[in-house]
C-alpha cells in the first residue's frame, strides 16, 4: 500500500528533534510519497536538504504562501522565479489568499496569487491553493485565469458542497486532511457526493492532526486515519482509498 501525502511541511522546526524518526514512521505506515510546499525564501534551503536526504520520497514545490506576502513580496516573487529557472519542481505552492489573520495585504496577495498562477502556466505545473476565509476572492482570480493549462489542488479544503463543485470546475482536486475526521468539520457530510477521482489526501503536518490525535502535532503517519475515514465515507477499503488517491496525485504532479 502506498499513500501519498500531497501537502506536508516536513521542514518545520516542530520536527527538528525527531524528523528522521517521524519520516520513517510514515514510511513504515505506507505513507511514502511526500509533497512539500514552500512558504517563502527562508524555507528553501531546508526543503533542498530534505530532498537530498530522501530523494526517492520527497518532491518539492516552489511558491510564496499568502500569509508571507508582506511589503517585500516582489523580492520574494523574484526568488520564486529564480528558483524555477534553476531546477525542476512539481508544483507552484502553496499560493492563494488568506484573510483570516490579516487583511491589510489583500491587494498584494491578489497580485502574488495571479502572478504565480501565470508562472505555473509558463512551466506547465499544477498550483496548490491555500484559501482561508477567501473563497470569493480565490474564485474570482481562478475565473479570470481559467484555461486548460490551469490545474492543481485546493489544499485543505473546508468549504461547502457548492464550493467543492466550483473548485473542481477549475480543474482542481480537493486536498482532504484531518478536518474530515472532526465532528464539526462538516465536509464529511457531503463528501460522498464527490467522485473519488477528485480527491487527494494530505496532512498539512505539523498542523490539523486528525482524530484521535487532534490537538497534537500532526505527522505524515497520521494520514492513515484520514484514509480510514474516507474508506468509511466511500464504503471502500483503506487500500482502495490509497490506490485511487495516489493515482490522483500522480495525475496532478506527474510522478
């Protein structure tokens, strides 16, 4: 069984004390493909180190996270462009709009999101979208930029059924993680209406640990709990969930 964690921050300082052991736990549990989103230029060296240590398991993205869009965002976007010119990445991410923490840089977030979508089209790469309290703003830009070349993942999807269908209409898979196991997560109430071909799984570790680990540090081995919940929702085996969602991840990332 191979499960693909399509979104995990393995370079997070929360893993500094036991990173290798944590990754081995995941591999032992069947979670052996890790897709690593960028945050800003400060995460680049750590990502490269991860890739060097786990070349068969770790696949990198490049991008500027919306909550890191500050006054220096043009310099950060230049860093993204420069790295894309140097080497191969598997996605542009994570990118998007976040209005939960701070609305003061909304315009800059919109510019950065649109700019990075165009980079994805240029390099024929998927995008991985971060959206928090910004569905309308995200959808407006996706509507403006929609094309056959635009595709990717709506990471950590927590929207409504209608928003799920709208995301899918823009060639996006839905990234499903620990929230699907929460009693108040709500997405478990309609997910059975979404064809499994539109679903990939993720942890967003070290954040959003699934039940029974909720409130603790999340890690990639816990993705098994997400797969188990999806198996319950779709009335399939965990092995079938792993096979289908990993195939979906291959369709997005090309590996």
